[in-house]
């Protein structure tokens, strides 16, 4: 719904606006860009009509505000007057009106749950919903923090009945995890029992901050959160171990003083919850810009360093959100981490102490986010979210042919997929990349790709240019049935195949349609989207 960050992209006349399906964007009037909206919110204008007051909104009251010029929407318990925002909404007024006078949380989450609406719409905040949901009986997460030690230990040893486990989850989801902790003189170990075998180091994200520990474990499409304020001080560095065959995760932290802890600590927000991943918020940590290198005339390789107090590995094929404050408003955009080079031997899993995340990012001079990113100095900070995305490494298992179709920076998810497949999939016979760009100068890592094709006979790359110079004697044009049918030849009649596609949305949509026409099944196609 509040499809904000990509509001003005692509340009009005660009082909990229001619999406054949999915979420459509409407042309915005002059003076209605995201930057214009930010300016309006800063202008001091009363956007709610309440002269800065915040009110409690009943359901009956909310329902009354269901017209374009008087439109209130509730998102996660907060009510916004979105009428002033209507003309700035890239998804159009009609899309916003679908939630008029009602709870728009689900609609919002369906489109872009990562959009920072609290920041975007803060000037439109009317107040909170007056009706508070009744708390489930005996929910341990609502036990007051002031309980005595024995009760606290009961809460924090993770052995209590499932907390915050939804009905659906209890019926259909994976078994509810639990946790416990133990200590030596110098160490405290928190053990998470995931009850799941396919757990790896990228299944858990740990952040230590101000003597609190936040460990989010991803188990299938669910998230299990340990979130506690620790009872004693700890050192900054820690280690994470995974015992894969029993699905056990151990987080080992170092005590600052060798004293015995009576308890681990006290529960913080959403502690010991196990809920669908889609219902969780995105958690950010500040990362430092370490280096920035030119790759093409407009694309750069950024290296960001995670804080020492974070364990985070972005799974192959997934993206993160980068967050910057631009003109006082928090803006987030998705980016897909890459390896620092195509030619290095790929290590899997990435070393636990690997603290660097690389991004290939194209700078759009008229863009909102990328010029700000480009202006950062080495040593400056950017916030990075937890990873998202629906690519699963199991899609590569036992693969024989891997075809990659990338346009422009749509190449980024292909980098790790390509590296992983060539290094870890013994059944693989062929990997072919068809890379669409405007001109030769736009091709990211061209010489690395050519070297890789020379080095590894399973790999081939083909460049297709839409605006080549007269000297270009390679393939030309846009994605088309002719180009694809020639390119997508299986190495064997019935080989196990995966086609990955990524680029501007209409490119991807058109590509997927063509792939279906060429009789590739749904399971044989993976399109990277937000
Ligand atoms: P925007 O403000 O969105 O504008 C982009 C361009 O659109 C402008 O420069 C301008 O040329 C044009 N434009 C803007 N407004 C107008 C207008 N009113 N009229 C005409 N033209 C206009 N990008 C990467 O570079 N690397 C990645 O790894 C990467 N990963 C991604 C992963 C996912 C899942 C998704 C969905 C996107 C990814 N992107 C990636 C794209 C990225 O998220 C941003 O969309 C991109 O960086 C542009 O952001 P921006 O705010 O700078 O530009
Ligand atoms: P670009 O340089 O504008 O375009 C790359 C190539 O794609 C060009 O040849 C271009 O042809 C062609 N193209 C553009 N629109 C097309 C369409 N509608 N149909 C067919 N071909 C089309 O690309 P970019 O600026 O790097 O943008 C990359 C896009 O990938 C962005 O939209 C970004 O959001 C997306 N992306 C998505 C992910 C993800 O995981 N979902 C990851 C990274 C990037 P023309 O010369 O005709 O324009």
C-alpha cells in the first residue's frame, strides 16, 4: 500500500512503468515526489486537522473517516489521516482507499511491510486505537519484570509453555523451539533448541546492545526471538555455534567479571515469541562504511562492517534494507549483498567472524537514496536490517542446468547464487548468464565474468545490449522469445533446471511470462522481487 521508496522510479516515460501485471504504479503529478512529501511534512502544516493533538480513536470513529478528503487508516494500532498523502502515493489513491476507515495493516504488509511508515507518516498521526486487544490468559510474555528470581528463571529458561504461539502455528507450523542457559566462571552459554535439522549459521541473528541480548532464529517461515536484558555486564565479542544434526544453536558470551549469575536477566519486548516471520518487524543495526570502489561509470562496490556485537550472515539470494535519515525522514531501500569478487574461491558457510557485507549499488543522480549513500564518507554509518527474501538454497540442490537472466543491477542476486552453485553443487553441468544492459560501459564486472567463463568450462556468459554503439557485434535488444529459446537449451533432455531472473519489474514479469510460454514449470523459475 504505502509503496513509498520506489515512488519515482522508474521515470514517467520509462518502459519500466509499463508493467504487465502485479502492483501498478500511477504517474504522479508534478511536485508530488517523495522529496516533495518530505518537504510538506517538514513545513509545519497541520496535516491531521487536530492541531498537534493525539487522540484515542474508537472503531466507530475510524469507520466514519472513509472518504478521499477525510481518510483515516489504522496501521499496527496507530491511526493516520492519509488524505494529505493521497496525491503522493505511488500506488495511487484507489489503493490507499481500499483501507479507508479501517485497519490497513494486512494490506500494507502484503505490499511493503518494510516501508518506514512511522517516519513517513508521522505528520499524519491522529492517535492510537482505543480498543486494546485482550491478552491471552497465562501468557508468560506479560509477566511483570519485577517477579522474584525463581519465577524469572522459569521465564528465562525457555521451558514454559509456548508463548505467543499463534493458533495456526500450533496446528500447522514447525514445533515450537525452546531455550536454556548455563555458565562457567567466565562464560555464559545460551542454547536454543530449534527442533529442526536444517539449521545453519545464517539461521540466527544475534545483537548484543547495552547489556541486552537479542537472538532471532529463523525456522522455516517462523521467527523465534530471545530478547533479554542481561543481569550482568558482558564483553562485546561472542561466538555462535550450530550443531546442525540436532538443530541446536549455542551463543557463548564472555562475562566481564568472573562472578556467578543467579539468573540470565529479565524479558524484553517479544521475548520467547515464535511467530510467522512476516509478522515480525525489521531490526536494524548501524554498520560502518569501510570502502567504496568504482565498478562502472555509475555503479560502486560498497563495503560495510557489522558491529562486533552482531552476528549476521545474509543467506544466498536474500536482500537487506539499508536505512538512512534523509531530510529528517528515515528512508529504507532494499539491496542484495554480493561477494567482493566473482573470482575468489567461495567459502560456505561464510566464516562466523566475517564482519563485512559488500553491495554493488548503482547511483542514480536524480534518485532519493543512492546520492545520499554516495555522499557518505569512509567511517560513516548506515543501518542494515535483517535479511529478507524467498530464495532457498535447496532450490540449487541436485541441479544440472542453472540459467541466470539479469538486467542492470538485477545482476546482484546472481553473484552469490553463481558462486555457490559452481562450488557446492556436484551435479551441476552448466551455468549460463544472459546479462542485459544498455551499453558496454554499463556491464558490471565484465572482465571478471569473462575470466570466470575462461576458468570454469561449465560457465558461459552472454551480454545483450539495448543501446549499443556501432562497434558492438554481440547480441542486441530486449528480453524476447527468440533470445530466450536459443539461450535456454538444457544440457540433457530432462535435466534438472532452474532459471533465475532479476531486473526492472517489467523485465522480470515479461521474462517469467516468456519462460512459462517456453514450458518451464513454476518450480523451475525463481524471480527475485522485493
Ligand atoms: P529513486 O529515487 O527510486 O529514483 C531512481 C531513478 O528514477 C532516478 O535517478 C531517476 O533517474 C528516475 N526518476 C526518479 N524520479 C523521477 C521522475 N519523477 N521522473 C523521471 N524519472 C525519475 N539496486 C542496486 O543498485 N543494487 C542492489 O543490490 C539492489 N538490490 C535490490 C533488491 C531488491 C529486492 C529490490 C526491490 C531493489 C534493489 N535495488 C538494488 C534497487 C534499489 O532498491 C533502489 O530502488 C535504487 O537504488 C534506486 O534508489 P534511489 O532512491 O536512489 O532512486
Ligand atoms: P537499466 O540499466 O535501466 O536496464 C538494464 C537493461 O534492462 C537495459 O537493457 C534496459 O533496456 C532493460 N530494460 C529496462 N526496462 C525493461 C523492460 N521494461 N523490458 C525489457 N527490458 C528492460 O537497469 P538498472 O537501472 O540497473 O535497474 C535495475 C533494476 O533491477 C531496478 O529496478 C532494481 O530495483 C532491480 N533490482 C531488483 C533486485 C531484486 O532482488 N528484486 C535486485 C537488484 C536490482 P533500456 O535501454 O530499454 O532501458
